[in-house]
């Protein structure tokens, strides 16, 4: 199972909102919905999130066996 709980914590710490991801960084609302529902995202999206938040993948997603 995939969890994006680390993403929400990282965004909160850096004061980045989903509004900013959509309007400033060009994320689609569909992608944000996928993140909120713990659905899969592309590696490109993961890379973009890591670049925006200046973090590594483990600050965005965790895998739960």
C-alpha cells in the first residue's frame, strides 16, 4: 500500500498548499485527488514534488507492506 502522509507533513512544514501546487506549479486537480486518495502517481510527478519541496522521495511517499 502507498501512503502520501509524509507529503502532507512536508507540505505543512514548508507552508506549501495544494492550491499552490495547482496554480503555481501546474499540477492538475486530478493529480491532487490521486494523492489525497493514496492512488499511484507517476515517477515524473514524484520527481516534480521532490524538486518543489526540495526533499527526497521518502519525504513524499511511504510504502506499507
